[in-house]
């Protein structure tokens, strides 16, 4: 049995035993759909769990002599896990957004999950999450249209949103393949505007049409390898240095950094390349006091200007 199956059961087993003192092994095994041997294996694992320190006073005390299960020193997890209102609301918003994506297939199962979560989360989370909507203005037929172009080997005409420049650009693309990266669908194809192979997220295609022109990528054009990630900077892109506090270390995990230097006390200095300074300004503003721009000076000045402009908006309210 996998750890992913076992951990949720153990987290439910301890609160159950705490609320049912003296429960019998056969009875508990039946409740959890286990054999008695599987339940004993779980109890042996519970007996080795507890708080940091790992001394006898830190570990959960459990015994099952004579078939009666007695558990003690487990007050820290005596209640089943509960989602807070903000956690349940965020999860509901994300699930509703997932249901709207054109490539998602099993909407019936997802609808059942959303309904169960709403019942479990209570009225407060359901009300909050229903007031928040994430709208994707992508062409609803993007996936079937791209699939048709791939099948017929025809060129595509796109109106594509580029978030880094906050602009919509027309593109003509010879499709090469569909790929899935981090749960999102991308079209890999030869872009005549960039004169290179590019990846296009399907949920950023505002319109997509199949042209009556054969797809004919240049000889030697190959779909890029996406294992290292979708974004791979060019050596000609501007190098940026950031200093990050422990709360800002996530930047080194989410973005491809060329250099990462430990500064002590959890702080990092990272160097990364980016082809659009507007994206970097937004990243710096998002970091707030968990990061600062070391170089270039022009980026630091742009961040100060953007922050000052945002503060003025608050002053006018």
C-alpha cells in the first residue's frame, strides 16, 4: 500500500481512536475497510509517531493487548483535519476554474468533488468562493481546432496574448505537437512572426483558425525539449541580480537561475535572465520586503517608480 493511501488513513485513525476509547481491533478494522493485520501494521506505525524530540514523552502511546485499543499522548492530532474558510474557498475557486478549461474531460466527477467540498466546507466558504471568479478569455474551441490542424497538417492563425508585454499579437504557426507542462496544454510550432519554434499556451489563444495552407516548418525545426521547463532564457537576455530573504527563496525554485549564492540566515543572492523588464518589475513588487534588486540600476529605478505610483493610488482613495 502506498504512502499516499496510508497517510490520510493514519490522520483519520488517531482522532477516531481518541473519540472511541476502548474500541476493539475487529470493529476498527471494519470501520476503515482493513484486515486486522493491516490495522495492526498501522498501529505499529502510529506508535513511532509524535512530536519532535522522539523521546517517550513526545511519541504517541498506543497498545492493543487483548484486542482493546488504548491510545494516549495524541492530543495534538486528536481532531480530524479541517480546512479554514480561506483554504476551502481557494480550493473551490481553483476547481471551478479547472472545470471551465476546454481540455478537461471528466466534468461529472469534478462536479461531484465540488459539491462534496461545498457541503464539507460549510456555507461561509461556499458564499466566499461563489463571489470570486477566474475568467479565461481563451477561445473555447482552441483544443479541438489545434487537434484538427495537427491531424490535417494545416497552418494556424492565432490572436495570442503575451503576458510579459501585456499585448495581443497576431501569429501564423505551423503546428508540430501538443505538450502538457505543469497541468497546462501548449502548442509547439514554427512561428512565422518569431521565425523560430515557440510554445503557445492554449488558454492564451484568444482566437484560433485553421488556414487552408499546408503546415511546412523549415527543415531542421524541432520541437523543443520541455523537461527543464517551458521558459528557457537566452544568453542575450538581461542579467538581473536579486537578494532574497528566507520568505523570498521561492524565486530560486520557480525560475531558472544561473547563479544561486547562500548569504547566511536563509538569505539568497540569485542571478537570472529575463527578456522583459516589465515582468521583472512585477516580480519585484510581488516580492515586496522579501527581496530587493541589486542590479541593474535601471530595474531598481523602475521598481521604485512603479511602487510610488501604486502608493499614490491609495492616497487618492
